[in-house]
């Protein structure tokens, strides 16, 4: 009898094994290819971290170096160069990026660097950098101040700055075609690299024309906020004035997995 029960038990175990549902294997995460815009996007993240030089985290400093190499590749070996930085829309973090880039150039090279603020809508350089000079770009445009009178040394003492002056965009627009080339010409006589902090492209009628006077344009994009259609529109507006876009900066990108994994994707 015991042998019969043992045979039944084995038969029942075999039946259950055959009818048991297969083990569930979790799906592998699907990695979607990231759509790319030309020129290549440089992801910049000025977040607190390990401080390297002049208060800049090492990872941020590394990404700025990549941006520098991309610009140099696009522009070639120019003895003098002028680069305009602008966001597609407001609050993209353009001023933070261009100030940091000016620091990088003045630290890593022996170039004389000048940063010119052209954003009369939301000026930030005077207060952010503790500038003492009252006159700025608008006063130069109006003939009320000379070039030497509006130039001031940055707080770090590594590059020079000209702030926008009076917060009146109309004065920038009115004298733009006549006076900005004169401002740029005076700057090129004294400096190797001139960086321009411009207002957002799609909401500022003066920015697309500004792009035609400089050697290259860098568009700053806030990750997860600026729509692709707005970016495309800003690029088209720059192209209409024959401006040359040499880089796109993806700012404030959040990484949800460790950086070393992103670098291997």
C-alpha cells in the first residue's frame, strides 16, 4: 500500500511541475535613442559638487571644456573671435553659462577675455559680479561714454566685463546696426575673445540681428522645459540673419542613474 501512495505522490508532483506557470523574468529597460540636433548638444549641469577652480565643480568644468573644444572645431583657428550666447526663451541659465565659460577661458589660456552684456530686459551682471561702473552699453550707444569708461575688471580679476547699462531695450534696438559693430571693433582691438550675453532669441528682436555681427552663436537650452518647436524657431531666426550656430548647450540636465552609466550608453 505504501508503494501505491508513493507512486501517486510522485505522479501528482510531476503534474504540478508541468502545469506550473513559467517564472516571470523582468523586462530589460528599453533605452530610447536620444534625438540629436546639429550642432551637437553639450550637457552642462552647474550643480554643487567637488570644487575645482574658482568655485566650479569638476564635472561642470569638464563639460565646459567639451563646449570649448566644440566651438574651436566649428570656428577653426581664429586669431580673434566673438561668440554670442543666448537662450531660446527666458530663464534658460544663459548668464551662468557664459560667465563660467569666460572664467574657463581666462584660466586655461592666456587669452584676454571680455564679456559684454546685451540683455537690457533682465540684466544680471552688475549685481551678480558686484560691478561699480555705472555706464554700460546703452551709454556707449548714446555717445555718453567711451569704451574705456565702460570696461571693468571682473571680481575674480581674470577677465573684463561690460554690463548693459540703462535697462532700456529700445535704446539697444535703436542704435544696434550702427553702434554694436563699433563696440565689437573696439573690443577686438584689445581682446582675443569677446563673449556676448544676449537676451532670448524668440522674444527679443535685437538678438537675431546681433548674431550676424559675431563669429558664432551658442544656444542655451534648459532641459525638460524648452520645447523643441521653440528651439527650432530660434535656430531659424538666427539663420535668417546669416548667423552661425556653433553649439547647443543642454543646461540643468538631471541624471537619474549614475554618470558613468550614461557615458557608456
